[in-house]
C-alpha cells in the first residue's frame, strides 16, 4: 500500500482499535472519528482516500454524516463504506440507496474487510 488514509468512524472503542490495527498492519494510515460531526469535519479537513462509516453514531448518524460529506465540495467524491451491525435482509440495499458506495457488516470478516478497503482505495488512485 502507498499509505492511503482511511477515516474510520466508529463510536465503540474496541471496534475502533480493531479496525485501526487491521488497517495499519496492512500499511494504511488511519484517521479516527467517534461521531458523525467529527467525521464530517475530518473528511473536509484531511480528504482521506476512503471513509469507513458506522451507521449508528451518537449525535448525527452515519446516514446524515454521509449526506453532509456529499454536500461538501472538498469531500463529496470520497468513497464512503457503511460499516454496520445492521445485517438483515435488505439492509445492504437500503444503505447503498442512501448513497454509500459499499457495505461491510459487523462483525467483520478480516479478509473481506481488507479486500473491500483495498478495492476502494485502488479506485481512488487509478
């Protein structure tokens, strides 16, 4: 990896550590946000290569944070992946319709997680 920056938006400390550790072990640089508001700020300020967005967050939820990121001209093109425990039939489609570029269900499968991150980071650098 070329040190792509991935913004991880997660309010659970254990999940945040797990996701950040996985990313850093694979050569990615992780930025961390624990709320939707913080995610919007960091996305605009740092223009990460990818955002992994928990959907259920304190304050504004992940869907609203996504809307605000898309409304910001400096962050609008950043791919945003829904990272959620909502894994019932139809949830994936619902999040894609809401504007997320992809979907990862929790608990994560590490190989699928890394594959998804790599795929979206490669799209941005192509």
